[in-house]
C-alpha cells in the first residue's frame, strides 16, 4: 500500500437506506467501483452554497402582488372600471418582484469557494 498513489484509506458508516441510495447513485453514475464513484463525486463536482432565506421574502412579495391583482380583478368585474393608479401599483409590484427574483437567481449561482 505504501507504493500506491492513493495510499490513504477512509472509512464511513451508512444506514441500510443510505447504502441503498449510495448504490443506486453509483450505478446511475456509471462509476467502475465504489472508490471511483466517491473520487468522481467529491473531486470532480463543484459545490454551490444555496441560501434559501431570500425565497421567503420572494414568497411574501408574490403573495402581496397576487392579492392586489385579485382585488383589482374583483373590482373590475363588479364595476367594469380599472383605475390608472391600480395599473401603476401593479407595475411597481411586478418590478419589485422581478428585481427580487433576479437577486435570488444571482445568489443561487454564487459558487462556494
């Protein structure tokens, strides 16, 4: 083992369910052996850090926008009238939502160094 290029052995424990999932993913990867699969998974894959906190804010904004839209639609259906202020308010809400969505998109693409 001393003359081998890879002379460090690692050991880890799995539950039956984890082992089953591990084996399934190993088969799907086409890896030749368990050690090949682990090296391929750990050494060749990039790691991304995903912070889901901004999504909570986005869901809140989306809820506000859809509630406003429903209120406007209800009023238009009852009266047949839509106000310019309603349209401007919706445009502003959609603009805010789009910006938050873009910010989240940018965060999701931020790679872990």
